[in-house]
C-alpha cells in the first residue's frame, strides 16, 4: 500500500493509462497498442475484472484510432 491507501498495482495502472493517453493524443497508435497490451500484462486480475467493460471500450477506441474516444474511455476508468 502507498500513503494514500492505493496498491502499487493501482498506482501503476493509473500511471500507465496516463502514458497511453499521451501517445494516443499524439496519434502514435502503435505505441498505444503496445501500452494497452503492457497494461493488460502487468495489471492485477482484480483491477482488470473491475474495469473489464471500460478496458474493452478503450481497446475499441484504440482500434478505431480515435483520440476523442480514447479520452472518453479513460474518463470512465479514471472518473476525471
């Protein structure tokens, strides 16, 4: 646990989603695919289960190469 009570996995999940957002807004879609796959690989099963619907939506927007769609999908996950 970190000081704010989040697990390392949760912190890593949020950090890497931020990295994904950065490459998506630059329209570096190969990097976005890589980061999505990386996030899937390192994220705990509990977090992936909790956000399964939202992560599927994020993947769809990456496949569509939609900056706006990625932004909206991330808003749903991160509740910005």
